[in-house]
């Protein structure tokens, strides 16, 4: 089971996107493909707080998936996570921010 699958099992979180699978596909095509996919996903997720929340969750869990086995990939995921997490903290408001914080905490 993937790290994301464990997260879902432990928390009861139900995915709203296929981001986990899409990142897994992109990372097999190299860092450039991964960064390109993230850029597109990030722009799309800016318009939907549920998707942005999931983007933050997925990038965070991808760090943990690779930190022992592929440090460069884990570092890349860390930079992607920092970007979307900061955006969410700075831009989500009210109930959307509350959902984001309670879901990602």
C-alpha cells in the first residue's frame, strides 16, 4: 500500500483528485516532467480549496515516500510542498482555511 493509502486508511480522508497517481506517473518521467506537472496542477488547484488541500497532502507524503530512498526527489517534493502550503496559508480564508488546517494538521 502506498504512503497515501496508509494516510487515507489512518485518517479516513477520501481523495477528491487523482493527484497521487498523476504525480507517480510524472516522477517516472524525470524531474522536469514532475515540475511541469506540478506547475499545471498548482495553477488548477488555486481555484478549489479541496484540491489545493489535497495537493499539499500529496506533496508532503511524497517527501516521506522518498526521503530514505531518493533524497534528490524528496528535496524536490519538499520545495513543491513548501510552495503550495505557503500559498494555501496566505490565500485561503475563513472556512476554507479552517478546512485546510484541520485536514493537513
